[in-house]
């Protein structure tokens, strides 16, 4: 009888020079899949996230090792090269050109480490007129066209997602590309340089929107925002007890069921059976739906619509997540306390995220323990 298999990335060593969120979130997932991640930090304080957001730092650096290296110092660079001898993946998130000045760029390392998968995470990529431009998540979303479609219908573009979408989607693209490069290396014997630009990743997420605009001949921004933001029987609606529900009865069959469980007034008429007809009256339909939901407490409204097999879910606050039955039953949290850390969301054979220790600590002198 076979025992439990090793984690998928057992035996893979990652040298992680990245800081803040995108890189560490990416390498955290590699660690959860079984890779050994060695975090290379700058003295005296290490990753800036240690001071800017200790809780966030802890959340995305579990199970990693840490070493403090001054890469501007010859001894520090020598230590980095020694670590590279056993590395399969190198991750860096400096601006283009920084690693080259240190002699640690892909071109400088390729001959000595042909199997190395070298991942560069940056805002705009290794080339292009904006390559050296500093930025944060909001800038990359703005550059990729995402921000122009965001905000309230009829209002100005505005951030409103509540998560750093470009940072996180960039981490996910880095993960998928790195796994593909490691698989390709099994056949070719060669690593490669992965140029992961956060703006490019957000841009790729625009693909479905661009396709719908192209198909509909929708070229004006306000019309495009209407397509993206205004949908009939779709949105967040306040209940009588002050809580909120998300409702998404877009398809014709869902709309028919909604009209069976709520009084949609004149909009229940047969002429609104098609989505196109409802789209033209989206504001009126949503106003009617809001009025109906406002007469019910959230639990009652959710139960009624869920029983009718409608797309509905309560708006769950962050402090309520770890007690939400759906996620509790699926074992998504690494603990039961409010705001507990979330495990990698896909179960893999040989992987138990609960075995990862906390984030590596630095002592008061700034040395790795």
C-alpha cells in the first residue's frame, strides 16, 4: 500500500529577493505546494512589509526561511551566488536594471545556472517607455483600462474592489508561468527568464471585456461602463435588518424564478423575458428589486431566494469569514479565530498548509535567527 505522496514541489528550492505583496504572495503559494523558499532580505530591517504591515507580512511569508544579505557588499553577493548553486527558481521584484548592476540578472547567471527559472516581477515589465516608472496597484489598474470601468454607474472612475487586484493577479500569473517553466524544464533541461509585469497581467484580465465591447461595437467609454457596471437584477441590495445580499439573476431562467419569489411589479410582464429587454430597463428593475429586498431580513431573503435556486449570497464581513459554514466545512482557514489565515484554496495530494511555520523573524540586531 502506497503512503502519502510528497508535495508537488518537494525538492524545489526558491531564492526569493522580492518584497511587499506580489512576490511574497507568489512564493507563499510555492511554499504551500512544498517548495523550500529562502527569503533574501536587505539589512538592517529586512522586507519593508515587516514595518509597513506586519500582519500582512506574516500572512504571505509563512514557512519561509530568511537570510539578511547586503547585495551591495562583495561578501553579500558571494553568499547569494552560493545560495544560487542549489536554487531552481529565483524571484526578484526590483526595478529593471537593479539586479544587473549587482551582477545577479538573468543574463549574468544564465551560463552558470542554465536550469534556473528566473522570475522578474515589476510594475510595467523589463522594457517599454514606462519600465522605470514607480507604481502601486492603483496605477497598474489605471494603465490597464480596469480603473476606467470601475466606480459607480454614472460616476467618475474610482477604485472600489477592496483588494489589490493587480498585485494579486500578477502573483497568480507568476505562479502559473513558473509551474509551466518548471514542467518545460523537465523536457528541455533549460530554465528561462519570466518577465511578469503587473500591468500586463491586469491587461490580460481585460480580455473578456474587450471582446464584448468589440462584438457590440461599444466604443464610447460611458457605454462601456454601462456594459460593465449596469446589469438588470444584479447588484448588492440592503435588507431590512441593515445587512446586504448579492443577487445576480441575469439569465432568463433565473429572472423567471426571481419573479416567482419576489413581486417585481410591471417588470414581471412577458415583454421582459429577454435579457436585452431587461438591460434597457436595468435601473428600474434594480430599484424594484431593492425595494422588495428592503422588506425582508437578510436571512429570510437569502433562504427564500436560495430555495428558488437563484444566484444569491450574503455579503460577509471579513471578521465573519472564519465562522461562515461554507468555508468552515471546506477547511479553508488555518484556525477558527476571526481573521484567521486562509490556506491555499485547492487541495493537493501530499500538501498540508497547516504544517508551515509562521513567517521568519529578525532579532533586534537585524540578524536572521
